[in-house]
């Protein structure tokens, strides 16, 4: 393992503090590792996936004798050294041609792994279309019911989301949303519809198609624009191979969420915000509920005629003018009545 | 005037932005992700696969996610999140496009690192909580009336160094002749820094917990016990003071009678290795024969007087008589 070093100056101290665990984490840094033999296709695929993942990507361009499913110690070492938590290991062998392994780590230890084989690959350069700027957040789209039911595809979806979209953002600049990564499966074979489908066998699993598109917003006559997609590349057809599910204990630790702070709850992160709505003009409107008011004790304009017991004492003896006089001298009034 | 025709022609120009699905899409706006759980249609899939770039249909249509949960045309391929209320009140670096507020994601993804451990509270924080004092964070900058500018509260050109740095300071009438106001201010500041540092260290020590540290009393007792057995007789013939307690030393510890074969083997081998090593060790000069330790024998025979006196004694039978004869 790496030595525990004490920072010697403020700069290295800040750098070490940036690596400490955070409540809300940054995007995962991915390391693209070449195995002992990668082959042309996998090299290209990794290069283009890296261009989608930038700037949170590190390339290991030299060959590395690394076999994630047999010994993950070097991956764990790299994870600690580079503060990375995602690996894409490319390896092409006779038994498993054009293979890529996605490895996710938690706390410097391997969490889960998923190996895929690249069946078909169309590069970005073959699409003569505009490309998305690096560093922009992609929109993601998953199509198939297996992403909800089959453990292999649930894992794949979780991994791909973690790779491209795992960062929690509070707000986003809408002009920066310019590309879509679409993950579609082939039609579900009937054997997978049975509830007793075996998670380990990769025999009947449908192929995975990963496509990337740029978006064009067109006028639609309403507030929401119509979105047209232009293929941007890369296009990948993958098949699932070996995998390693997460250790349940470790998974439980990795899924722990921070407790919501009081101000977050008040801000509306923890619960539903009530009585707030955005109107058609985009203004925030609030509804305020006021309890029924007690109008009986309302203080209105003070007038003699409204005084308590006025009518009983005076009767209809006094006219308007006399009232004015009497107001000025209330003592006399009492004498009169007495 | 009938405008319905104009409206209809206008509407025909625009394609629709809604999409109909058997199962409504699952949208996670926080992660900008949509999941379409409708099963993939086999026919349209195979049809799309015959096209050059497998699934890249020439004009894939996009469902648009809106606040009203409407989606644009079928063969879903993407999602567009424009639903959350775009904020107009907040400062926007690019005034051309709105900024969307994203809700917290609904999909749970594993963390990269464990949750940060809460820091142990400092003594002041404990006190403040007990008293209900709310923390007020001081600004790093402070307003300077003279300069009419914001200056650092501490650090470079800090306001806390103002008195010691100013060129003129009022001196009280009864001041000492060696009174140096700038030095005084500087010393006061230094003391405050030192005090804060000390408190910081104490907080760190407290945060570490009692652990293995000894109290001064324990340390004293330990030193006393060491000195009591540090005489030639290991304290056996020392004078006892009145009321002195008996020394309570370490209890003897025995190895367990039953150990694992491995550890037993290991300890025995270590013992044997030690024996073996002793025979290999070069004997000290004068050791001589293995069976007889000559030095020890000489010492024994001469009753501790040494070899020379023994020789003198041996030859001394005649010499001694000589001596006697002299007398």
C-alpha cells in the first residue's frame, strides 16, 4: 500500500485534503488501462470512450500485465495513487477477443467488475457531423425492460451511468446539454423472460448497442423545443462476458447516504416542497393559507354613535348637533342623565 | 375572420414534441437519464440492423421530457431534461441560455469513498453547544475607515498588526522609560497566537482520546518503582521507610500449556538454533579446553587471588622459609 504521508507544505496539504472523502462526491476519475495485448479495435474504442469521459480520464498508454478477474492488486494500487475509482481495462486474447473490463472501486478496493466484448465499432471520425464539446454532461438513455429486471444489465446500467453521469449537480446550463448517449439492448430472448434466468450464464444475453448523438433543438410552436438527434459516434456493439458482482457488505457501505442537514431539508431537498408552483411565465408562485380571522374584535373608526350602551341612555332626545356639544363636555351629560 | 386555417398550417409546420409509450418512461432528472422499459420490438430492431450503422437510423426521433411528462415521437433514443424550473433570479454567466435547477437524483449509485467521519468537536464547540451560542463566521476582510478599503483581518497587511506597524503611537503620561508600544502590541499578538496554538494542540490530543497516555501520578509511581530495584541487591537490603508499601511488580507470565503445533515447533527450533549458534561462536582467548574452564579453575584454586599469587604460593614454600629465616 501507499505510505501515509504527512503534508510538508500548504499546497500538498490542500491536495491531500481534496482527496479526502466528501459528502457530495465529484465525478469518478476513470483510468484507461491497456492490457498485455489490446489490438487495434479496443485501442480505438478506449480512445473514443476517453474522449467522451474527458476531463475526468487518465490514459495508461503503456502495456500492463493486468488481469482484473485474477488479481486486482495493481488496479487498487493505481486507484490509490491516482485518486481514481473507475477502470477500463482493454485486453484482447484468442479466447476473449476485443475485451474490455469495467472495474469500479470503493475506498480503494474493487467493488464490482463487468467484462464486455466489442463486436462492432464505428469511430467518431466516420460520422462527418458536429461533435459535442469535451466536458459537457451527456444525457443518457437506456432502452429495454432488462435494465430493470436482469442483474447483469442492472449492473451495466449502473456502471455506465457512473462512468458518464455519476456526478450530482445542483444546476446545469441548458445550452451545455448537447449530446445523448443511448444504450439499447437487442430484443429480449424468450429464455430471459422466465423468472429463473441464471445471472451467471452469458449465453442468451442480448447484445448491447451504445450510440452517441448530438442534439439539435428545433422550434416546435410550444415552449418545449423539438429535439432531433444526429449520430455523432462512437457506435459500439457489445456482448457481455464475465462479471463479478459486488460483495454485499461492501455494497451496503458504498450505498450509505449522508444524513440530510436541517438547512437542506428546509431548502426542500429532503421532502416535497408544498404550496409552491411555477407559473407559465416561469415565476415561482407560493400559496399562503391564513386561518379565519376574528372580525368581532376588529377596531374600526371610533364614533360616539357606535359606543356601547349609547342608544339606551340617550334615547331619541338628542339630535346630531347636540351630540357634538355633548361630546365636548361628557361631564354635563352624566349630570343630565342622572 | 377565421384564423383556424392559419393556425392549422402553422401547427403542421412543427413536428410534435410528445411521444406515446405503453409504459411511461422512467426519468431521473438529477442524473439526466431516462430509462425506457418497453420491450424492444423484434421486427423494428432487425429492420434497423440492416441499415449500415446497425442501429443508427437515419433520423432517430427524440422523446422530450417535460414537466408535464410528455414525450416526443417513438423509437425512443434520448431524453431531454428541460423540466426543472429555470432560475431567473440567480446570476447567469451566459445570459443567452437559462440555467436549470436539478432535483436530487433518484437512482442510487455507489459512492467512491466512505462517508466522511464527523470531526470531534473542539472544547469551544462543546461549550457553545451547551450554552446555545450559534457560530458566527468572521469575514477574512475587514473595512478600514482610514484607507476606505477592505483589508485583511489577519495575514499579509492584516488589521491585527496595525498598532505595531503604525509610525506614531500615543504614549501614556506615566509610561516607563523603556516603554515600547509597538513591541507591546506585537508581544500581545504573539501571545494570542501561542495560546491559540496550545488550545489547538489540546483539542487534537482530546480528539485522540485517552488512549495509552499516563497521568503524571502514574509516571511518578513507575519511576519510584524503578529506582527501588535499581540498587546492587535489587532493593533487597534497602532500608524500609515507615509506611512504605510493598512493591507490586509485574506478575510472572507463563506460556500456555497447550499451544498449536506450529508455535511449539517454532519456539523449539528457535531454542535449538540458539544452542547451535553457541557452539559455532568463537571461544574467547584463554578459554582453552572445552571440558575445563582454566580461568575459572585458577580463580577457584587461588581463592580469587589470581594466577600470579598461586604461582608465588606454589614456589613460596622455600621462599617463605627464607623470609622466615630473615626474621
